[in-house]
C-alpha cells in the first residue's frame, strides 16, 4: 500500500523543462513527441518561464564570458523558483548549463560578477538533468501500456553521438547507464537493438552549416555503417544530430532517423505520431507502414 | 626559447597542457582532423615553442568542433577544447587574420541573435549568415525543403523583456 502511494506520488512528479532554441523550431518533433509521451506516462512537464538561449557553441567559442552568463541566467530563473532539477532534451544545452554551474561554483569572483549582472549568484540549488534517464525509467515501469511485440521487424541502430558518449567527468552527462534500459525496452517491443560501430562517432553538426563537406562525409559513413550492420533505421537522442543526419543524408543510402521520443510515442500508439513523421526529410513512413508499425 | 606566449596562454584559462606527452590520442579520434592544419598536440608544442602568430592564425583553433573526444581519450586530461576556446579568444583580441572567416561569421551572427531576442531564430540566422558569407545558393534546396515540411518556426521566439536583456548582456564582457 505504502509503496503504491509512493509510486503514485512519483508519477505525478513535476518535471521542470528547459527547451532550448532548436526544440522550438527545427526539432519540434522531439519536443512535441516528448511532451505527449511524458503526459501519456503521467509526468507533468512545466516549461521554465522566460528561458534564454544557452549560448551553445558560439558563446564559449568567441565570447567566453557569455558562455557562462547565458546558461547562468537560466539556472538563476530555476533557483528563484525552487527548482531542484532542470531537465533538458538537448545534450548540448545540458552541457552548457552544467559547465556554467560547475565553473561558477568553483570561482567566487566570477559568481560575484554574475550577481552584479543578473541580481543573484548561482548557489547550485538547481542541477541540470538529461531527459533520457527519467523517461526510460517511467517507460520501463509502465511497459505494459506499450504493446509488446509492436516493433517486430524494426532493426534499430541507436546513435548516441558525441556528448552522450563521454566519461561523466567530461560533460556531466551519463549517456552510458540508460543504454541498458533502452535495450531492455526495445527487446520487450521486439525491435532489434544493433551494435554497429559508429554509435559514438561525432556527426559534425557543429560545422554542418560552415563546413558542409565535413558533415556530409561523417553522416554518410554513419548511414552506411548502420545499413551494413543490417539496420533499417537510426534512433537519435539529440536535436542537432537529428537535423544533421537527415540534412546531410546520403541520397539513396539514407536510413530514416527517428527520435527516441517518437519511437516511444509510436509504441504508445499516440495519435499525433503521423503528424511528426510527416515532417521528416527522410520519410520513415514507408518502412513503418511496411512493418505495420504506424 | 620564448616562454612569454606559453605563460600568456596558461594564465588565461585552466589549461594544463604542460602535461601533454604527445601520444597523439587527441588527433587520432578527432572527427574534424582532416580540416585542421596542425594536430591538437602540435598546437600545444607550438605554444611551448612560442610560435604565437602560427598558433593564433591556425585553422585548427577554429575547426575544433567541441565534441570532447580528445579530452575523453587524453591520458593526462589535457582540456584541449578549453584550450582552443582560449586561443580563439586571443586571436580575436589580437586581431590576427582568421583563416576560417565563415566560422567566425556564423558564431557572430548567432550571438547577435541571442543578444537581440535572448533566443536564436534559426531562419533569420541562416539568412543573415548566407548574406554575410555570400553563399546564398549553398543548401538553398534543403532549406526550402525544410521550410515546406514545416520544420522551421517562422516567427522568432524571445525572452519577456528583450530590451532589458540586451542592455544587460551587452554591457557585460
């Protein structure tokens, strides 16, 4: 009884959410599918009001101070609202928030300058967290709500990309622990979870606009390796990877690229899946229709 | 040997590049190495040799994509991505020739967007970057496809008070 009450409380937990810029635009499929899946699983998601861009690569690259200042404002907004965990869908936003927090907590003088600018120092009350762990844990808890065997025939090459593949002390991200949970979940749905060789290779998204020839080459090998290992789709965990893997996909050889959140939405039979799938540049519908998945 | 540059770089950040023993792990796993003129460990050696101009004018410091593979693999935990940040900042301060003007233009336009609205408007970013680098036709087809697929947000998002945000941010460097 007690355990049940606890579980009920747990499932009504509010998740505070930092969207980040690409999630509101080119990666809307990821955000929308996340929000629907989260609500299907009984998670309440609240967007951080008045959030600003984390500064991404450009800030720390050419204006080091802004690389700390921009994420810090979001941390302060969250701290002032008593938010302990601030969830991101984008690994890059996560790393910027984590990095700024670490550096400011270690440097009193810089933190004092943050106070002069935004009105408070970063106290460290708010911690950034990445969505994957909490989503997979609730998904495996409620796995009976997903149709077992519904992914029969789907041969997935999970693509973790750069930031989720590092040791934790490098980026603050633990991209390794959720892999087992994901594997278990996929097995339950009877999808194949392939080992294919380039799951941890960087896709070159950071230079996708300025050095397209580099990302063309990196992305082409990602699709080719996955195909060679027998995959019929790639599954990604990052809005920048998704954009790049579709945008620079090698014509005829291109595999459909699905967000892990879309995959869960399909497994849950959520009605909007068709809508997101229609916005992909590499159309996943022929594959899914052929396998009678969506 | 001229130690001035080495000390200048070390003083700018938390970089412990002195412990590099040139095992070449950093370059071996680097996804962007083919576009670099010097390998990351070579840049470290050049800093130690006082080759300021060559380092600050190198492509390598602009090409580094920040994937952290080098730091992850380094047996001495030399924070090469941060070192590259430091060197880029120095290159800008010193006003040296930037061999990758497109990359710098992209970063600048991105930050201009951030400072104006507090958020990035992807369509505006791409259009202004294309104007700045006169590369209108590169990727135009894919851009149009994404637009037709409804993949872009067509009105820019912003913080609640962009003017105040811009004033505060702009006054802080």
